[in-house]
C-alpha cells in the first residue's frame, strides 16, 4: 500500500502522477475514481480534490483489478440500519463481510452489494463511486457510514479528510493494561517484513498515529477497552494495542502466544473489535449526529466467557 505525505498544496491526481508515484495522470485518475485512494483515511473519488500540506495519501491494495464495481447487483444482506436521513445511512456492519470488492474478494458479496439493495428499496439511484465514505476491516463490526447521493458523498468525504469525524471502538484484549488509561502516540507504517501488515518498529513511511484507551473491565486473562481513534490509520487499533503487549483477541495478524491461548480457550474465532460510536455532521441536518452500534452477540458472549461484565458493553 504506497503512501505519501503532502509537502505542498496540489491536486490529488497531479500529486499521484508526479515523481513516478503512479505511471500516469490517467492511471492516477482511474485509481481515484474507482475508490482505491484515501486522503487522511477517507476515500476520495474526485481527481481534482485539493490536497493540503500534511495530508496523507494512500493507494490501497487491490488497485489493478479492472472496474471492481462493475456488475454490482443489489443483494439483501439484511444490514441493520442504525440511522438514516436524506443524505446518509449508518449501518451496523456484520463480521466477515468485506466492505468493497478487491483482491481476493472480487466474486464475494460485499457491503457495497448490500448498500445497492438499500438504495433500490428507497427508489434511489445506485452509483458505486458515490456511496462508500470509509472502510472497516472484514472482521470488524459496527458503525459504517454510507452516502445516499453524490453531493452527500463529497461532503462526508471532506469531513474524513479534515479529520472532524470522531470514532470510538470497543476491544477485548489479552491481559490487563497498566496504566488502565493512556494515550498511545506511536507512528505507523507498512511493515518491512510483511507487506500485508502494518507496524511501528522497522516500518517504512511512518505516519503519525494516536489512540486513547480506557480500561472498562478486567479479568485475570483479558480486558475490555474503550478506544478513541484520533487519526484512524490502517489497522491502527490492532497495531497500537499489540505494540503495548495487549493484542486484540481473535486477531490473526497482530497477536501473541498468550493472546492465542486465551482466544482458543475462550472459543473466540474472530477479532473482538467493534466500531461502537461514530460522530459526524449530516449534510441533511447540518447537525452533529452521534450514532451508537450495539455489539454483536459473539462479542458479548466472548466478554461473558472471559468474566467481563456485560453491563459495561
């Protein structure tokens, strides 16, 4: 996943075409318009998007698959709707479903297929390039924001690019963090030993990353954490919590022998990470909307098995 930090204001497509970052401006525009480029972790599909000094631009894995959104047919995935107005929908994303077609998922039903169904139900046109505003990892559950119109899509993307969207997560981790409340301020970059993973030490092109966590409940082997993402880098929570010695249970990439033993003994077979709360300004209301997603049954069951109080979730 190539990434760069902007040093001077520029157009997004022009920036990507400079210094051999991409083969041509046309190729850069293709990557942008098909949803493979993010700015400050928000998907940007406008080639003329104005970059500012300090913005972080990333071309995501999977670019190169020709027209991944072609042939997206509506599919009723029974996506729970948490909030809706004339501009957007917030769903409670289930585990195990990719948000967008990509490498290894080109033939799978994704959240994009489910979003097409939601818009069809409402008599709205479906445009693959104007609905996804951000991403969650396949295994992560919780609040996912979808745009209903191209205008709303642009307005919401701008909020992600300007880092005004607030994201709160719940995570069940191995062990008991000390201190129980802390800020993790550690840059993240692509791992030098595994190009599919991120890291802190021995990583390339490190980017500022900041996470706050608060221990909500603990048992002998695990803890329930409430986490705030201040930057939202790729795999940020997973990398940061693993780096302080408390990997998220069920995470196959950023883990430890102890975490694996606890997860296996507790019957956990997926990552215990839930996007609990999302705060953004709706283009329809002009007001800040705070949406909360109840954790899935598997999450609360894992907490109970580990002796973590359900009332704290």
